[in-house]
């Protein structure tokens, strides 16, 4: 079997470095409107398809005494998470798409693509979710799904999938990994910015270890919330009906890129996670040099899915287990079935909100710089943007419906005429 000689880390970091650029850029045409300032656009994620209105709230959590390996003198670890959940209809304001401190880095990255820094009106951009809305009465308890973003990326860049799951009855808890994420806003006004020291394998290993502990700690805090407590360090008033409405007997996790590896690593050490999904994250630290993660060698003993996309490496080979040794080792080591889906016409950043942001900006502004074409050409692939969003939402939801709720999910049984871009990778 031919295997790519590219490294997981190189692919991961190459896309990670473009992530901030692309973070300000995709949307299905219906998802943007002209803003007051000429030339700027207002972003709104594609509308979720489930029966529930969606709410979003933020939690500030504190893990005392843990610190961080990249920050001397950091005694405690501050974490911020967003919780998307089924909500009551009402007149609440829609949650902002990104927090205040992220706007500057995103504007700077737009400039690097040859666009004006005010191409996107981030102040006016809003999600579909209602900010701090009451939880939907009688809809719970809500199964919980954790989300971990890609390396050096923000929790907000998978808003589309989070809102979709919440509209179908899930509570989605998205985590920012502090000092790695570009900027984290804390309620007391502090802004914690990235402190990634380099892009070496050792740094990446440290990052995944920190992320794994983050997930375990967040799960502890979610358990407190499910038990009727309030884990917010400031004791802020939480949306009515949310406390006690989470189901810790049904917990899933998904992640993009490094978040996919974080999902696999967290499942090894925390059996509260019942099922996991990797969105195109190579499951190793450095495939070319054989620097494997524990999960690469031990696999999964609970349901796991790999959603791969596009091409990888110098030889530009398909990013699936037929060619990727880390995927292959993970699948062979797993004692539970691994569902592997592959979309040849998609690419790595298509599993983020870039898939609905970038085409919108292209449609309005017609960018034509070399930087734009280089950044976007290998980020999304030729797949239709709307079809990509529809497809990944369907498979993510079906997987968690099957393994957290025990529902029939025929979509997972084999190829579907409704989603022709998706191939089922046969496992040995």
C-alpha cells in the first residue's frame, strides 16, 4: 500500500497558519448582507435545519494550579467555553459571531490576502443563536457534544456545525485552548493571546497534552452544571433551564484538525466520552518521522468516525487510510468499529466555517491577489459550498444520533444518492 511521506504536523500547521486568514472569509451567498460601510459584509452562518431554536451562552472556567508549559508564572488555567443548546423562542439578541479581541487579528489577516481590513463588518456579524436565551422547556435532558478546534484556531470557527447539532437537541460545548487560540476574552476584561513558541513536534505534543487535560477539566465542569451547580468562576447568572438540563450519560466529542487528534487522545483517558469524530485531523504528531500519539497505536474502543478530505503531502495523495499511515494504524488498532468517510472534492478547511465564509467574500469582492488564490485554492477544494455544509452536518448529526441516542441512522450504512460526494472507505 502506498503511503504519503508528508507529516501530519506539516499539513496541520500549514493549514493552521492560514486559519486566521480564512476565518474571515466564507459564506453561502444567502448568509451575508451589505453593511452600512460600503464594501463590508455582515456574516451570519447558514441557518440550522433542526426543529429547535438555538441559544448560546459563555462560561469562564478556572483550573487552579495547572498553569501552562509555554507561560512561566502561569499558576492557574483560565478557559472559556461556548455552550450552544435548544432554546425558547424570544426577543433576545443574537450572539456575536466572534468576540471583540479576535476582530483585530482577523482584519490583519484579511490585509494579508490583499483585501481591505474592513471587508468584513465583524461588529455587526451575528450567529443564528440567541444570546443567553432560556433553555427549551421540556426538550431536555440534552446529550452533550464537546468540540475542540484546530491548532491555533478559535472555538467560533465551527459555529455552523454547533448550531446544527443544537437545533437537533444537543448541547454543544466548544473549548478555546488558552495561549494557543489567537485571543481569548475573559469577563474581567483580560485578553489572553497566543503564546505558541514554535511549530516543532515537541510544541505540538505539548499542545495536545494540554488540550486533553482541558477536555477532562471541562467535562468535570459540565458534570457540575448537569448536577445543578454553576461552574462559572464569576458565578454569573446562567440561562434559565440550562442548569440541570444536560445528560452526562450521553457524551460525544468532535474536533477539526488538531481537535480530531485531541478527541482521540481524550477518549483514551476519559471513558465518559461515548463516541468521537475526527474532522480531517491526521491522528499522529509527525507521520513522516513516525512520531505517533498514544491513540495512533491504541485506537478507539468506542465508536469513532474519521471524515477525511482532499489531498495531502508533497505527492498530493488522498487523505484517507489507504494512503495515510497514521489513519491506518489507528483503524487497525481500534477494537470498536471506525467509520471512515472521504470527500475527494473537499479540503481541510472545508470542515470549518471557512466553507461558508470564503465563497461569500469572493462573490462580493472578487479577490484576485496571488495570496488569496494560494490561501483558498488548497483550503476548500472544488466542492459546492452549500453541498459541503449540508453533507458534513448530515453525517455528524447522524453519527451522534446513532451512538449517543441509539437511533437508527441508515445514512451511516453505506453510500447515499443524497450525498454523492462522500465515499465510504472500506476497512480491512
